């Protein structure tokens, strides 16, 4: 019999399993499913030790705001995880006045299913308008993005140097995408991942299993890919490694999956809940008494009471590896939301790794719990962020805007919509062209809008064409009048003398 389920990993799997598990009152604790849908009341037997995508969407929105990426693209996988996450990001950014350039839904990764996606991406990179959206958010399952990067490589799609990926947690630490073969397309990716602490004890244990593939045959394939050992050889793997490279090289290459701390916390959640159930209900000294059994009898094949286990899970609290404190709210979500911001970085030595460049934290709540604030705390160390073009720092951060402010003496003419590949794209306040103001008018700037304005009577546009100046009125003074009179009199006198001279000369000639 099944008393509880640790899992599942992906949100679509958890949604399907939670529907069935709920019918039989079997609690589930997931270590990786983040879809916001799983917080709905219908999934009352579902718990998770990492925050829902409602928080992840907030982190991505804060990243876009921090990077001033006012014009961005959005990719999503065709499932509950991708569609709900992308919708949440879109809603948050449009409310803030940011504009979505283009939105693409990634199909299931089957043969030839991505040809249309690649064609659309190529067309957008050729569009004078859409290529200004240099930042692309990809809220997608890992398998979809890995297939996309394979297609980018096969079709040799050239991404511009100022291109930036923002990755959701499903693919933010993908080993496939970070492989050197895909660096021309993935370098500089900024990923969002729930915060987790390292587990040195687990790493040491796992490294000790290199020569124990018979006891654990399911890890042989993993170690073969990391160590390049041939496990069918009679020579132990450790000796093969010493012949080719040192154990320290393997230790350096080995990195536990980012989900391991969450798996440990999910198992501990059940352990602490069952322990509390026994302490509270088994007063007769029996380890697993009839009070916590489904049929009320102590038999080995009898499962634990699911309703009691669910209620106990809502009350537990323990120090976790994925968060400082693990406890659940009434929806089954963990009460804390902490994220790390990772960057795919290429060292001068040629090595490339994901490394932490920032973090985001917030405490969640429901009911009478701690109230949620509208903004989380985002900290990003720009000095160590590596962009796709290989440059570092805030000054090198690519611009992702549809239009820049017009020069003074010009006004914005809004571009509200754009037809691209038979799609009608709507832009509200993000895209515009610049047209010259008429003579005497100036450019008035309010927020991010520039319009030509006529100055009031007696005023004209100033030299900078960003305001008005008073028209100067000059009045003739008495001094100026006397000077003009003298000049006029001298001119008349000279003219009279010239006329007299001509008359006299004419009379002399007749004589």
C-alpha cells in the first residue's frame, strides 16, 4: 500500500498524479513542480517544498524591470507550467507598461516540430522593429528548450551579440544547454532557480559509489558519462580514471543536480509528519498504532491514514536544505520564496559554468500568516554578470527597447500595432517614430511621451527647443532718435550739394 508520494518532478506529471492521489487521500510532496495551478483547492493533498510559479513570475518581472527591458519576447512550452508561467509574466509586465514584442509557444519536441519556430525566430531577427527586442524570456520545460537549442545549432541561426536569454527554473541549470557545443547560442543566459544549499555529505557519498555499480546499477550510466569509464571492463573504474585523469578532476566535474536538496526536504517532510503522527496518536507505546492506520488495525500491509497525514503535514516545521525553514500554508505551498540568479559564464581559460550573480527573497503567506509585499528584494551583482557578447558589467548590458526618446524639436508618433507573419502585435506606448515640430514649437516631455507644443502669446521656442522663451521687445530711445536725425540730415545735405554741382556743371557746358 502507498501512504505518500515523493514527487513528481515536472508540473504536468504532478497535476495528473495529484488528481488521482487526491481521490484516494494519498498526500504528495513534490521537489520540483512549480505550476501555480497546483495551489488550487482541488489539489488539497498536494504539497511542495519549493515556491510556486507565481513567485518565479515576480522574480522574472523584477529582472526585466531592473534591466529596463521594456520590449521583450516570450517563449513558453505548451503545457500548464509554461502557459501559466508565461501568462503571469505577461500580465505583470503589461501592467507595468512594458511591451511584449512577440510570443511563441514551443510544441512537443518531435521530429520537424520546431521548423516553424526556427523560421519565425529568423524572421524576427530580420525585422527592423522586432529585432530591437534583445531580451527573450523562456518559461519552458527543459526538454523543449534543449530541443530548441539543438535546432538553433543545426540551422546555424546567428543570434545577435546583444541577445539575452532569461531562463525559468526548469532549464536554468541544464547541462545540455551549457555544453560547449551550444555556447554560441546560450552564453550569457540569466536563469532563475529556487535557492538551495549545497549538500557536501551527499556529494561525498555519491563520489564513493564509483566502484559500486553492481550494488547500484542505476548510477552506472551517470558515472560512465562523467568519468568516461567502461563499466564492462574488469579494471575498476578508479584505476581507469587514474590512467587518464585524477580523481580531483572527476570531483571538479561532478555537481549534484540542483533538485537534490529539494528531494531531501520532501523526504524529511514525510519523516517529520509521520513522527508527529505517532507521537500524538500512539500513546500505547506501539510504534505504528492502529489509530494512524487506514483500517484501524496493525497489519503490515495497511497504509497510513491519508487524511491524518495531510493534516499533520500542514503543521510541521523543520530546518531544510532548500530553505532556512520548511513549513506549509493552507494551499500546501512552502511559506518562503527565495531564488538565486545564475549566469552562464565563460572563463578566460575556456571553462564555462553557471555561477550565482544575485538573489531574490520574499516571505509568502495566506490567511493570517505574514502578509505578502508587492515587491521582492532583488540583488544583482552587475560587475560579474557576463552578457552574450562576452562583455561584463552594467555599462555593457544590452538595451531592449522598441524606441528611444526623440531629439528636441521632434514629437513621437505612436506605433500601436504591427503585423508580423500574419500575427497582429499590439504595442501600447512602447514603439514610435519621430516627426519634426513646426517652426516656433517646442518638445514637451511628460513621463515617456513627447509632443510638440505651441508657446503662449509673446513667447517662442527656446534655442534647445525644449521650452519657451519671452520674445524681446526693443523700443527706440530719444538718444537713438537724435542720432538717426543727424545721419538723415547729413545724407540730405550731401545729396543737395551733389544736385547743385550737377546743375552748375550742366550750365557751364552750354556756355
